[in-house]
């Protein structure tokens, strides 16, 4: 991919300046079926992704927090220069308690996203840390059997890359993350240059090799390029709504 706006959710646009990787079938020997986002995953070998604070707020409340089954609710996220501000409510003994916090973002040794809380205020009180603010024992917090979803380690929130998106699963190792008031920039893997497609376009998705099923077609030794119809705008692509986009556009054989 190059200069694509990806829509994992309809209301969470994610800018992807570049991505090189593999689209892998979840149930081989069955091929990748674009009509079924659960049939494949995206293994990012090198990627840069950008997310706004509004997008991160929706992502946390709609998918990440429910997946971790935490007592944290209605989180609002704001990006500053190098830090993240968070506010919301924490449910303690059935009672919602307002909180605010400041955190730093960094990769974990396993390549996930660590949200390290540096200061917190809950119900007007400065607690010792995240677990103290929640008023619960660590083993009762967000500790799912599947460590691939949001969970809490000490006073850190751990957000696995794979948990940030619905199907198709997105797999990759976070190498670095930086925060500015304009948004969060996450870099996965090592820098790489995406393959140039056989058509001229500043924005594109280019599939090469393997077997790919889409619409009513099956392409073997795939050579497929998706570009925006309006060359002045970046390609906006939704894995769950690609067929409607395909119908609204046009197809050409090269």
C-alpha cells in the first residue's frame, strides 16, 4: 500500500503512508476471499500508520476496551507533544468514578503498544497508580486468557497490535511510536519500499502472487492494482465494504 486511507471501522479512518507485507489465508488450503474479511490476515513486514485522537477514542471505546473486559468506560483521548491525555470513568463496586490521566506510548519487547501511565487523578484523588485507582487486585483486572487483547500489566495498559482492528486480522511488530498534537504515528517492522504497480498512481493497493478470490472471480498468480478514481485524492479502502466500492468504480484488464 502507498498513501491509503484504511477504514477498519466506518468511523475510524487510519492513514497508511506505506505498507509492505503479505495477505495470508486464515484457513489454507482455502484461498484469501476478499468477500470474507475473516478468511485472511495482513502480516505487515514494514508499515507506517497514522491515527488521530478522535480515531483512537472511537477505537478504544468500540473495540479495544470491550475486548479486555476492563472497568474503564467512556474514554476520551487527546494527543499532546510526546504524551497522551486520557479521561473517562472507572467502575468501582458498581459506581462510576471519573478519572483523568497522562501517559507515554512506547513499544513493548514483544512489539505491542504500551500505554505507560505517568500521572492519574480519580475522583479528585491522586492514587498511587493505575491499579490503586481502580481499587481492585491485579488478578481481577483485564487479564484475559488470550493475551492478544487489551490487558493491564501493573500500571501499564498493553494494547496488542492485533487487537486494534477487526477482521481482517492485522499482525505486525511495533518498532516505534511517536505522538504529536496532530496524531499518533506507529511504525511497524523495518523501513521498506512498496513494490511499484504497473500503473502510475500516487495512491494504491497492489497485490502480487498467490491466489485471490474477489467478487465472482478467482485470480491465480495475482496481479491486481486498486487505485482511486480521482487521482487527486488518496485511495479510501474498507475491507468490509470493498465490493460496494468495486461496483461504484470500474475494472480494467492491463
